């Protein structure tokens, strides 16, 4: 009863909460060409082709990774994927801010994981996503990398008109 709204990925692990799905979400693997060129000299197109067919993180185990700090949802998903493959990633940077991670990735410092929803908020990333330029975005072959963003609220509790309007706008806009 202390929280009015929950915004997050389903499922919510709380009782008596009604959920309103907003949109599907996906965590992408973001790989700069510069990293592949350094780690796989002369094989850039071959490796990109392999990744487009199957995002094999074991293939990239020696590449530098830029990750969010532990306990971040994206980091937790990345760790699960590495653990499933029994791969210890070469982490060159950990930070709290996902935008910092992405900015350094676009400069070729390392590979990262990034929510697809955030790509839509950056016109330069949208362009790179569409063109497959010096930065490639790959769909991950892991169920936790795909989910549904939702809003949750207490069943049976009063919901203000502002809250109802917020949910309506979120469903329309996202």
C-alpha cells in the first residue's frame, strides 16, 4: 500500500497488483566495428554475418565489454547469458549510467547491452540502427532479453484521474 504505481518489466512479484502492458521491450547486443576489427583482424564482415545469424557471446569472450553496475536489470540479464555459456567477459568499464556506456560504445571502446526502447529516443542511434554503419545492433537469443514493459497499480484501491490519464497517455505514446 506504499506504492501508487509500478513501472517496470513483467512479471511484478507483488500481491494484489493489476497490470497494464505498455509495450514489448528487448535488450540488444551493441557491437562497434572497431572492436571487431581489433579482435578479428580481416574478418569484420564474417563475424558480423555470424552474429546476425546467432548472437554467440562465446565468440566475443575476448572482446572488451562496457557494462552497467551490478544489480542493474540489463547487467543481470547479461550476467545470466554469460553464466549460461560459462564465459567470463573482459569487462573494461562498469558504470551506473547506461548512456555513458552507450556513448563509449559508439566510440569503439567496447561492446555493450542496450534496451531497444532507448534507441528510439536518440536520432543518431536510430540512424545507426537502420543503416548498420559502424555500430551493429543484434537481437539476443535469450528469453530474459525480451519482455513486456507494464504499469502496475493496487487492485481495489482508489485511482486518481491523473493516474488514469497517465496510463492512457503511456499506452498511446510508447
